[in-house]
């Protein structure tokens, strides 16, 4: 059963010019985002982030928890009926995934992947929560 939380995972890698971020185009919509999905049953957000990363990109690796958080209205989810009447929004927990030299294999949820700079990712992403988490990760990677 879908748990009442969402995870967002930003795949990134280091290049000579600086970090690059993988943005993914959804197959059911015409927009760019990072890896996203929900928890299943009794999964923790970290466990869900690891599973979603593996399912959507085929990559497992070092997952970093970010401080960024958002909420998503329950009307965005089919499973919302099972969460009860007192649930109006669910938390979105944000993570980053250092893919290193791994090759990404897209799942059917996405049609395209682009490795882009911070600036390009920021301009192409649809959701504010994705841009907010990207900003945090980019700042952390400067340290």
C-alpha cells in the first residue's frame, strides 16, 4: 500500500567543470523533474528513496538526506482514499544520489534523461520543490 509521503531524489555526478544533475522527462507528461515516488507499506523515506532510485534509474549508491522539504496535496495521489479524511497534504522528503560513473537506465516512467548544469536544471524543472532541493544540493556541493 502507498504510504502517505513522497520522496524526491536528485541524481548528480562530478565533472571537471563542476557538478552535473540528471533531469528526467516524464513519460505521462511533458515536463522535467528529478526521481520521485512514494513509500510502500512500512518503508522509511530513506528506504523508499533507495528503491525509487533503483527502479527509475537502475542506480544504487550513496544517498544523502537533504534538509529541503515540501508538501504535496493528497488529490495528486490515487492512494489518498486510504489515508483517511484527516490527511490533506503529505510530506516530500528530499535526497541526493551520487551516481559517480554509473550508467543510468531509465524506467518506463521517463522518456529522456539530460545531464545538465545547475542553471539549466533550475530553468527546466517544473516543480518549485525540485528547484528548492536543487539549490540546497548545489550549495552543499560547493563546500
